[in-house]
């Protein structure tokens, strides 16, 4: 059996999901691939790491390697009362690791989908999402929200997903066929479990508690202004970002890609200035993309390195990618790369 599990980019709505705000991700046509068969234990070869690892199903102990994501999925399934057997196979694909395209969630969803089909677990897509998130949060120990897993499971070709991470209500919004998403990986690996990500999540959650609010959707800018400075800065960004997601949703429905691009660029400089998760490399890309004719650009994912995106005319996407890469390589020592992607279907 073969499973294709896409990566994702988030068009708009960054660092809003852990305060139950709005996001607008899409699955993209770069994939984690698992090929394998049922077995009594787990034995997987990773093409990326060029190594084989194995474990028995009664030995779910973290080992600090890529296999923890597989163990985490089994742990989450066992916790919920499911009893899948093992896998023998290989993991590959063209989704880059550590580039801010959610390779970890893609891998988790690939494992969940494989086990769901192989062992007739009858999990819905939402159940697969929640199991993968539980594995990452509680076993691997990464405090992510639901955005990554949801977009990878629910992706739809030619569409972005408008998602309320509080109610999990979602809507598919058509994405223009003549526009591509240029993803630029800065070559700076970022670690989502880092103290900086956890600290922002903690401050944002505490700000909600201070205001007596359950979600960032319920907070006004006037209420934010009454908070202590750091809380006001972080939650203020999130409140503005929620509003921008709604604005992008409406602009996309009207086919107004110019407005969408302007909002994306505005979002980047807000998150850079007020949330402090950008970098010189990400800022460089955003400036250059706009100089060279992109509709707009911003960092995508958690920040602290990783990737940025630009919305560009499809026929110019490769040309812009090459031009920016050339200038970037003269300015920075990292091994960067770019990808031209489009919205794709979810894990299958």
C-alpha cells in the first residue's frame, strides 16, 4: 500500500491557532510517501536519513529520532482504544524536512492514514487529525495547534481552507488558477519546540486569561490596550491577524488577488515587528519578492527561520524564484531553495 501525505503552507493566520482564532492554510503538492505492508512490528527505512529503524509495539519509548513520530501515532491510537498492527516499509517523498512546510505533521498523517486503511480502523478525517495532533503534543512534546494536521488531512485541489480553529468549522475558498505560491526555504532550520515558540504561546494564553476570554476571536483592540505591554503586543498582533484572515477570505471570493497580496505583506511586517518571529533572511525574501513584482509575501509557519511565501503570476513563478535565490545566495551563506506549489488534495 502507498500513502501520499502533502505538506502545507499557511496563506494567512499565523500564530492564531493556539488561541482558537482563524487560519487559512492549504495542502501543497509536495509529499511524504509511505509504501509498505502489514507486519507484526514496525520496521521502516527512511530515504532522507538513509537508515532503517525498528521497534516492537509494546516498546513505545521516545528515542529522539524521526521514529518518535511513528511511535507517537501508535501511542495515541492505543490511548484511544485502537489496536493496529505493525508496518514494514519505507518513507520517502519530495517534501523537504525542517523547511517550515510541516513535514512532521505530514509524516504523522501518512502513518495514521496507512494504519487506518491497513487495519480497518474506520477513522474519519477529523479523528485522524486529532490523533496526529495528540501524538505531536503529548508524545513528541511539540506544543503545536491544529492548523498543520487539519490542512494536511482536509486539503482540496485548487482551494485554500478557511478554518475556525475554535469550532473546527471550515470552508473551501477557490484559489486563482493563474496564480502560484512561491515557497522560499531560507536554509535556516527552525525548531518548533523551541523556547521562543512556547513562550509566545504561553504569553498569548495568559493574555486571554487576564481578559477572561476563551478565544482571540472575542477580543477587541480596545481590550488589548488595557493589558501589560508584552501581553498587549503579542495578543494585539493575533487580534489583527484574525481580522486579516477574514479580509483575505472576502478578497479571494471576489477574485481580488491584489488586495490579498497587500494584506499578506502587511501581515509579515506586523508579525516581524510585534511578534518577533521573523529573521533577516525572511525579511530579505519579502522585500525582494515585492520588488520583483509579487502580489505580496510573508513568512509562513512558526517563523524563526524556515520558509516564506509569495503570491506570483504562474508564468513568472520560476523566473522570480531563480532571481531571488541568486540575490539571496550573494547575501547569506545558507543553502536555500525554492518551490512553486499549488493547493492539493489531502492525505490519500
